[in-house]
């Protein structure tokens, strides 16, 4: 399979078929916590996309050239440090993005507020890095998977936030107040995304 | 130290999943067979207890400004240990949970309990908290698994009983609602369980208020 084909199939898979939220359950916490308004949802989705793309690229390089024995520049097998290294890289990256946004785009920084540092504990970010290793993607494929996975997250959270703004005005049983009704709404969206399953380019 | 209260807190009144709403990704993702549920629950219980003990023992040494980073490193260490132990001794479980074992690092339950409990309490209390909160998580996982498996496939105890196929409770010709074993079912079952919990808590509060009126 050529590079372009594999990039195309990775993108389609990450955005629609294996959407990070609706079919892999990665990143549900910010998805449910940060989706009461469409504006914040868009900001959150973009920030996550950025961090996911960057984290995939950097972690892919670190994994190939430092951790895995065959290709490591040190020639030592350090793959047992994968989880630890990845989470530290992500934490440092989020800190860096936070400082950068604070200086460069203060308006977006204040809009994202508390959610920015929380990206560190977003399982979609660590998840995409681990999946890259599991699927043995190379540098380009990893980066593409990271960015398109983030776009899938963006699509899901924006769709969900728009639905949620309407749900506020609906009537539902008292016990479903708050989280339960959100989960039921999300389940219906997941049902819609199931329609994409089995789709293939080639 | 109040063991009874901690036990009730962990399992019911302050249940990590149903009341604190933590760690929902894994709750929805892996609850398709009882084997997964018990395996994931016990892994989290072990990691949570170990992390609580270590963090509580070090709580006076860790500088306040970098405490989250220190917590994450401690948690990642224990998660790696559990990951490798599972790979070596229960490869079937490791395979079926896949990426969700290393993802325990970012499971909010562990970092949440570290921040809310272990960083402020004694070692023994933190250990108990780890065990009870872990138990609360395991129980919810098992309930989810049982509901989704029973309605989805009509079996009980998939992965463990009857050579891994589970016991077919409704006969082998039963056509289950397969959709409940898919992502849709995860969201829906958890939503209904949390709603049930909110209903129960509200009723018990009303009952208490009524008794006080008398």
C-alpha cells in the first residue's frame, strides 16, 4: 500500500469509523465535562487536536530512536519505560502549549482556562500515542493518526455540544438530571456513528 | 479512623464511578464480559492501593508545587509493573483489555484519590481508602458487564465460566440485543445506572428529612 493510500485510510478511520470517542471511548472526561457550550467545545477540540498531533510526532521519534532496542541510538532495550516517558512528554508539552498560548493568544488562553492543564490527563492523548506503538506506525503515519484522531474528537465534541444546548430545554425524568441525560444523548450519537463501521476505501 | 464509614463511602455514598463520576472511559469501554470487568477492577484496586500508600507515606516530603507531576510518575511506575505482570501471567486478559491497562495512568480515579485523600491522610487510612474505592469501582464494572452481557448475548460470566463462552441462561437459540455490547450500550447502560443511583440517593435523603420532621 502506498504512503498516500495508507494516510487516507488512517484519516478516514480516525475521524469516522473508529472515532476516538464514539467507538473507542478515549477522552470521555473532557468530552462530557467541557461540552455545555459550542464555543468552549471548539476551543477544547482544537487544543486537543494540536496536542495530540505534536505528542504523536514527538513520542514516535522518542520511541524509535531511544526506547526500542533495534533502532535505538543507545542500543539498549528501554521499552518498559514507554508509559512513563510518554506521560511525562505529554505533561511537558501541555505546559509548553500553555505558556505559549498565554504569551501569544491570551484570549484563547483565558477561554480555555482550567481545561488546558487537564489535557494532560485526557486519555485520548496518551491513547493515541500508545496506539501508534501498538499498530507500529512510522513517523508520518503516527503524526497523521494523531492529527486526524484529534479532528475526530473535535467533530464529536462539537456535535455533542450542539445537541446538548437543545437538551437543556427538553423535559426528562428528574433522576436523569445532569450526567445521565448527557450519557443517553451520547449513546444516541454513538448509534449514528455506528453507521460508519465497516466502511473501507480499498 | 472510621473503617465502616470508609467502606460505605467507597461502595455507595461516594462511589468513584456513580457519584464522583471518575474513570468513565474505561468503565464504558471494557465492560463487555465479566472476565474483563473483574480483571480491570482488580488491576485498578491494586494500583490504587499501592499508589495511595506510597503517596500518603511521602506526603510530607513532596513539594506542593510539583505534586501532580510526582503523583503521575508514581502511578506510571505501578501501572507499568501491573502491565508487565498481566502480560506474563494472564496474557488473555492483557490482550482483551489492550491499551486500557497502560491508560490506567490517566484514569481520574487514581489521581483524584491521591489528591483528595492520600495527600492529606495517614498511611493506614489511605490504604483502606484505596481498597474500598477500588472495590466500589470493581462492583460497578461487574454490574455493567453482567447487564450488557446478559441482555446483549444472553450469557453470564463470559471469559471465565463454561470454557470462556459463559453460561447461556436463555438457551443457546437466544437472540440477544447485540447492540448493547457495542459502544452505544456502554453509554446507555452507564447513563441508566447513574440515574438509578441519583434516584436512590434522593429517596434516602427524603426519607431522612421526613424522619427528622417527626
